[in-house]
């Protein structure tokens, strides 16, 4: 792909991005989402986190973990237990990362 074609592609992506993101501001009436969509979007952050975390725990280095002694598994269990107990997302991530690094340091 030549350089001018790359610039055309980037400019096209910018135009598409600006149009789709600013469409909500160009209309005069207020946009309201259906109730089912609002309730479904409440689960988007946890779904995105699960989509990143679950494969990282279940497939470390391209294979299944060797058992409960794997740092990924221990950290996931500790983080899940803490999240169930406290329901604090930031502390859950900190606990999980702390346990993971402690397990790697010990092993």
C-alpha cells in the first residue's frame, strides 16, 4: 500500500469515527435508550473484564495450568473470594495482582 493510500485510509477512518460519535449531538431531540438496553449495558464492564481475565487464567503460556499451585489460579481464587466478600473492584484487582506476584516470588 502506497503512502497516499495510507493517508486516505486514515482520513476515512477519522471521518467515519467523527460522524458516528457526533451523530448524538447533531440532533435536536433527546436520545433515550430502551430499558432492556440500559439494563444490558450495566453488565458490559464485568463482561469485558471477564473476557480479558478468564483466558489469561485458563490458558497461561498457551496451555492449561498445572493445578492449584499455578500463580494464575491462586490469584484468581483469591481475587474472586475478595470480590465476593467486599464487592470493591479496585481492591479486587490489587489483591489479585498482589497474590499473583507473591506466588511468583515464592515459587
